[in-house]
C-alpha cells in the first residue's frame, strides 16, 4: 500500500542530498546549498510524512 511511492520519495531525497554533498566537496558554492536545502527542508519531510 504505497510502499513503492515512499521508497521512491526517499530515493529522490537521498539522490538530491548526495548531489548536493558531491558538489559541495568539489567546492560548489551555488548549487550545493540549493540542493541541500531542498533535500533537507522539502524532500525529507515529504518522504517522512508519506
């Protein structure tokens, strides 16, 4: 019952966070914070609440 959708949401959140941290490790100062804020402030709560 919706387990696949929840797993997909967690996967998207993890992917966005991984991209953010990878960009941050490369010295990115523009996209990294955007990805991290969207990941932590939007996608993770959506995944938790679903």
